[in-house]
C-alpha cells in the first residue's frame, strides 16, 4: 500500500459516501432508547493533514443525530473518524504499516505533520490497547487462522486483501463499530 493513499481524494470521497450510508441506516433505525425520530446533529471535526482541508465542509463533519423525543445523541459508526483521534482513520492505519525508521518518521512528518511521539503512541495503541479491548477480544474470533497481533494493522489489511473492496476500506469498515459507543 503506497503513501499516495494518504492524500487520495477519491479515497476520502468514498469514505464519506460509506459514512453517509451508515448514518442513514442509523437514522432509519430511530432512537434506541425511546424509538423517536432522529434529527441531524452533525458536529465539526478538525481532521489533520488529509484532503478534508481542501475537499470542503462535509469531510470535516462527524455525522450524528439527536432524538427528537428524548434528546439522546446517536453517533453512527464511521470509517473516516477513528474515535476521538484528530487524524483520520485511514491515516492511523496507513502510518502504522511500516517500521518506524528515522527515514519513515521524516517522511510522515513532511507529508502529514505527524510527530514521532504520535506515531509511537499509535503503534503502542494497536499492540496494547486495541488487542486488549473488549471489542477486539470478541471480533478476533472471525479470523481463522488467528491474526498475528504483533503485526497489526498490517495483518488486518492482509486478511481483507480478498474483499470486494480495497483492503484499507474493508478494514476501516470492519473497525467502524469501535468508533462510537452510541449506535
């Protein structure tokens, strides 16, 4: 997977379309608490160093809803926003695929403005927090033979190589349920 994906506007447009479909599904399901109608309650995000800066406002907004009856917020899963991180999910996955050599860190710093400490934190998250999360302990059973957790996220992308969509998109779709607690 090449570094061109970091700035591929087609990728980010495709991810926005997927997020819109996920949001529409959540809206049609209604409020999980009271069954009420869900109204739009999108909110701004500031994703760093992606085409979102040039692609416009829709790429910088997290799709979300608010129940018209009980006011409960419902934020559907996202393939664009990786939880509360300020970098996009695609960047968090792609930046952790290769070893963090001094040259690689310099490349990522120049391309994305991401600092060595942030890259180390992301790699540590994949190898520690992610693999010990309740969500992953359940979901990893989908993979037979088991994934080599020391090689995440690369091992995950390799498993999605045969998917009907690009491996990065398939992996982000797989990871999307962990991007929210309310849907």
